[in-house]
């Protein structure tokens, strides 16, 4: 369960992307810097010497699983491209087999590969056409079903794993959640018309007049549950109705406010876990990618502090670097 979106383009031209990362807090996550000029071979089976090899072109800052720079699942590169790996359960992920012909990149490493080699969505389309994106379990007891959402300052796409192969789908809404495929979400929006930031007018009925009782009735009926379809509708309505931010900083704050509307407290959403256990879905982290000003920000679980990495000031030379993210913090004590 995750939600990804662009906020309205700021008056100064800044483009900002927000993402909530929602899952049971079982896997360690690290902040990662993937440097330029690195020779890499894709991760994969024990004998993966025939997997894809490449040299990193762009520096990348993002969040990575298990402290492995190859497993970045949310990040921003030094050319202003962001990519985000989200779950795609319910039979909407159809993996391809490992070929061993030098073109293989797994679905788990796709975000790292694209961010380190592509400078735009156009580059992403070309790159996906040239590689074999195969399904890998990454050492987990299951194969993670995913799709990947990608943004640059001009456009957005979704990379989906369908029965007839991998497809790159144009995303005019710049919004993404989870299953089903993007085309279904776009069609489903026809069931949710008429939302407004202003109250509807009152009307005469049965010899009297009825009118809204307070503000906010223009959004009456907006789905509020945590399902993928409902979050898609909610994110698209919020980003469509929100005031245009003035600056990149204002756009970042708008993204944070919208992300607050998708926060999942522990215990509200539960799912089956290993050995017949029950796990709570939580908002493990929120991320904000300023594609124009090259800023990657995150806020994690029980730490209210927002941490920011300025990619313009980041050293993208040498070996890749990772550091565990803070999961626990505290409120700031003041005296009055």
C-alpha cells in the first residue's frame, strides 16, 4: 500500500513528487547514495554472471532495502528523474523468466537501474525496451509483485508487468497507488465526478430548503478508505483542487500536507504474516522529491523530523554509501 503523486506545478516552475511508503515495518531501510561512474552487474540468482552490466551515469539518492544500493525502491537522480517501486498484488504482476543473455534486470533492481542510467522519462522508455525485467524473490519467502512509477518535470509513466509483457503506460494524472492497472483507475474516475473545493448551493425540496451545514460539503462522498482505488481517487482530487504553490518550498510543503491525509496508524490496517501471524500496515516513511531543485526529503515512522538531502551538494564520487534512516524521534520541547 503506497500512494505517489505530483503536486501542481509551482508558479516558479518547480515540480515536486510525494510518496507514502506503507507496509509492515519488518525490513530494514537505509538512505543510500549511488555514485556515478560505477561498473555494476544486476543482482539475481547465485550464478548471475550473465545479468545486465552497466556504468552509472547519474548520481542517485533514495531509500534502499537491506542497505543494498541495488535495491533502491524510491529515489531521485541528479538529472531530476524520480522513480518509485510500489506493490501490485491481486494477480496484476506477471513476471518474466531470467534469460541469461546479458539483458536481465530484476523488478527489484529496476528503480536503481533506471535512476542510475536515465535522465528523463524518454530515456526510461528506451531503456525498458532494451532489457529483460524478470521476476526475482530477492531472498524473500515470496516474489514481491510490483510496478514502478517514474516522473520527470514534463511527464509521468507507470511500468506494469502484464500477461502480455512489460508495458510503459503514459500517466496524465501523475498519480499512482496499487492494483489494478492504471487504465482501470483512469476509467474508475468516471464514477467520481463533481467534487469541488466549494460548497454546493442549497436547493428547494418538499416545500423547504436544504443547504450544506458547514464547509467541506463539496467533497461529500470522497472515498476515505485505504484501498488502492480509493487512495487513487483521493490523491487525484487533492492534487487537482489544491492551490497552486508559489515556490518549490511551498510545493514541498503541499506534498507533505497531502501525504498526511494518507498516513496509516498501526492497527488500522492488518494483513497476514509469516507463521500465521497478523501484521499491521503502517506508513513506514514519506518521501518528497523536488525534481527541479534536486532535493530528496523523507520522514520516517515515529520520527516527526523531515530530513533533506540536497543532491546539488552531494558527493557522487567514490563508492556507494548507505546509512540507516532514523525511525524514532521526539517532539521538540520549548519553554514559554
